[in-house]
């Protein structure tokens, strides 16, 4: 009998793990299929892409429910009195309820956005920060979108488990840069796939107008993941998608921006080092000599040190720019702050005071 129980337990454990893996794969396929629609709807109406995807996953069992199969209704929206379009009968809270039917999933996504945007019941949601997915999840429940008391927790869990916040961040970045154009040469560059033990090197592309003259010598970096100052890092070419990097290395997009002290951006405008974990508070070398055109952010990346630590060690503020040739301390407090670019400008432009 004990052996039978052990066998049964092992069977349940193995079957459960396989089922969980299959479920996760189905959800990830749903996200890949509908993420662009969710992003475009956030741009159009303000409904967070993270919320829309999480609701779609939950309402349709990631696209596998009988309702979505026969109606393309991804959000369980019932007919109501103002619906004049096609419909299907489906048992939900009551037998044979009337649900809206759509020709294409995109129509369901648009109708869901309009349904929330145009209803006074949900108007308070649009006053929230679009990145406040917890507030949105609770607000939907409080406004009567769902009867399940655990609805907010379900939506929040889906967003956090599958990093759905990444798509809201992408939508916000696109909204802020619709009129910006990325250099075509930069946009064609990609992160190159090679074996981790490869000894090949990648030469960062250098746009014509960057860096500032005089240009520093071009540094070479290994292809794929390597380490600087005992910190995981990759070199990412200009124009590459940050979401691609986040997904490739299984890191939430928001964390990737945080680790590299970057503002949210869909693509990189210049090739640079991207750290896959938080940088250290001290550098590997003792000093860094500032080169022409280098910013403090550039130096923090090159030396694999947190920007706030680099500033603190050298008695500097965010807005200060040390002059070329100055020595920055990376492991201990500098005895004094370095000369700044502005100091040199004032010194160069000043003339002796007239004699009185």
C-alpha cells in the first residue's frame, strides 16, 4: 500500500507539472498573439495594455474557452439593451445568457475599450496612473465588472507572473515618441545570437554624429552574455528592442530599465552595455579618466557601477559634468570634486577685470 501511494503521488506531481507547463505555454501564446492589439488600444483609449491582456487571458482561459471559440468575445461582454450586433447564447451566471459576437478578435478588443471608456461606471479608472494595474484591477471589481470576489487578485497575479506591465510601458513610450524617427542604420541592428563560450567580438556601431569629437577608441565586447565587475551584462546594438532583450534573458522590462538607470524606451538610440542585474556600488578599477564626450551615465555603464554611487564617491550631482582628463574615483571617496566642464568654460571666457 505505501508503494502504491508513493506511485500515485509521483504521478500527480509529474502530471501537475506537465499541466502547469502546458497552461503557461498557452498563456504565452495568447500574449504573443494579442499584445500589439492591447498596446494600440492603450494608445487609442487609455485602457492599460497590462489590464486588457490579463482580462483577456482570464475571461477566455487564454483563448480556449467555448465562448471565445464561438463568438470571438474576449472579455465576456454581454449584449445589454444597446447591443444591435450579432450575438450567441452562453451559460454563465444564468442559463443561455446573451453575449456579443464579433467577426474578428480585434473587434472585441476595440469594443471592450469603448465599453470601459464610454461608461460612467468606469470613469474613475481613467483618472488613475496607467501603470497602476493594482488600482485598475480593484477598480474594475468595485465598478461591477466581475462578480468573483477574487477578481482583482487574479488579474494582478496574471500581470505579475507574465510581466504584462511591459506592454503598458511600451505603449507609454510609443505615445511619447510618435513623432521621433530612429536612424535607419540604427534600426537595422540586432542583438546577435552566438554560443555563450564564443570568443568572437562585436564592434559597436558608431553613428556619424556620435560620440562627440574627439572620438574615443572603439571598444570591443564579447558576443552574448559576459561579466563586468562581476555583473551580468550584454552589448546591445542601436535600434534593438529592449523588450526583446528582456524576454531573451527572462527579466521584467521594468527591471531592465531600473538596472541600467534608463528611462523607458522601446529601442536603444545608440549601442551600449545593458546589465542583466543590478550594478555594484563600487567599480572594479580604482579610477576612471574622463574622455571627451563621456557623460556620467556613460561612465557608470562602462565601469559597471551604479550612477548614484559614482556621483556620491566624487561629490557630484546629476546635472554636473566633469571635464575631460579628470580622474573619477570608483572604489573610495575622492578627496575633492573634479573640475567641471562649466568651470573650464568660465575660466576660458573670463577676461581680467579693468583697472580702476
